[in-house]
């Protein structure tokens, strides 16, 4: 489905650029609900594209290319929009979690490779981890 949406998005923007080539400016709302504004269109050149999401937030902009390359630019912009959505979903998934780096150490406290691993823990998991770390530190000093 996302591939179909991408293809339609790209086709609409490329068509808009070809249709309004040399007209200075063109604006349209895509089937995905994005508002596309092409500006500074002179001859075979497109000066800029601004894409606004259905909520009215400007989400992406690109500057300067030939009308014939509009599909490539639109494909790139679609991919960037999808990456932005994925990052937003990941941020939402991680909301409320605590990010910690844990570096492995041997019993003497030396860090063999200094490789840290990042974990995202709930506050309860973080408390459990800190308690366990305190218990291990206490056992190491006692032993």
C-alpha cells in the first residue's frame, strides 16, 4: 500500500511540474492530503518545492532542479517523509522510557572492549537495574 501511495504521490507532483512548467508557481493538494507548492518555475527549472502535511505543518522542502527530474525529487521527498513518520512512531514508542548505556566489565572492573549497549527501560526496570548493580557492587567489595 505504501508503495502505491508513493507512486501516486510521485506521479501527481511530476504531473503538476510538467503541467505548470514555466508558469512561475503551482499549488495542489495530493491524494495523500499533502499540499505541494512549486515556486520559481522558469522554463525547464523548478526553484523550490514545499510540502505541507494535512495538518498544515510544513514538513519538507527541496530547492532547484530541472522539471524532468521532478519524479526523482518527489521519490526522495516521499522516502524522507516516511522516515520522519517512522522516527516519530519510534519516539512515541519510547516516550516515558529511560535510555541507559550499559558497558560490560569483568570482575575486577576492567572494561575489555568498552562496548556499550543502549537500552530503553521503564522507570520500574531502571530501579530494578540500579538495585541489582548496587547489590553486585556490594558483593564485589565484600568478597
